[in-house]
């Protein structure tokens, strides 16, 4: 597909976006087969900038265009992820990741912090280490309160096939 695009008249005005979710890091602490540094909330502002559009000011994400132009550019960013159970949305965790580390808050106010610059595989929880108190405080303040978080969508109710009218 990319080869065909390269040969087409649309090659200079086409943006190709590949989005995927590989599930868990299959290598867990070695983090293979999944990226951990950008967030889907950054996709809209990125595409808007690439298309010459101005995204609404209320968006949480930021454009990744500076990184596309220069992967070594200075970048202060965060990626927020979360996992919850649809039946009990307050049970789960939310995680925020930036260039220095990853902070995780669980439903019972349990916390973890990994200083990824020195511990890229996240082996040592540094949540109680006063050396990282300022970083932890900054990341903790960036995580929305449970009351601010959106609830998962309710399950879709589908009719059973036996209840559908068959066409003759």
C-alpha cells in the first residue's frame, strides 16, 4: 500500500496513520511489541496540525509534529493510560508517564513510581524515596481524581438472533 501511495499523485498530500493495540507488553518489563510514550489523545492535535487546521483549545492532547520533524527534539510530554472494570469503574488504575518516570495510582490510593531514566524496566518502586518527591508530586497532581474521570460506556444491548424476524 505504501509503495503504491509513493507512486501515486497523492503522495505529497496523504497522511497514513497506523493505530494498534498489541494488548499487554508481551515482554512485560522489557517492553517489546508496544510503545509507551505517546497517547491517543495526541492524535487529533497532530493530524490537525499536519492538515493546517487549528484544534479546539479544550483538547488535552498536544501535537507530535515537532517529534515527527526531529525525533531528538526537547519534549516534555505525558501519556495517560488506565484500566478499569466496566461493572466497577472505580476499581482499576490510572498511570501517567513522562520522560522521567511513570506514576501509577490504584483504586485504593495505592501508588507506584518508577524512575525510568535509571530503571527503564520498572523493577524498583520508588514511591517512598524522598529523592523523587518533587517528580512524584508533579505527576500525582496531573492524574485526574476519580470523580473527574469518565465512566466506561454501558454495554450494548443486542437482540438475540432467535428474536429477529427472518426474511423469506
